[in-house]
C-alpha cells in the first residue's frame, strides 16, 4: 500500500523572523512574573 506524500511527511510551519519582536521578547524574558519564575524553576528541576 502506497502512502500519499502529504500523509507520510508532516512539515512544521516556520514563521518568518520579525525583528520588531526581538526587543519585546527580551523584555518579557527578563521581566517574568512570579508565577512564570516558579513554573520555569519546576520545569528545570531547580
């Protein structure tokens, strides 16, 4: 049985890079809420 290519190969959608979001992303990473800090510590095992 031959599997159609569209079913056998799943490709991920890659979004284009947006330079305007770089500053915002850095700001959000450096200013996490307490809930985010606790979550990441649990996920990292700290």
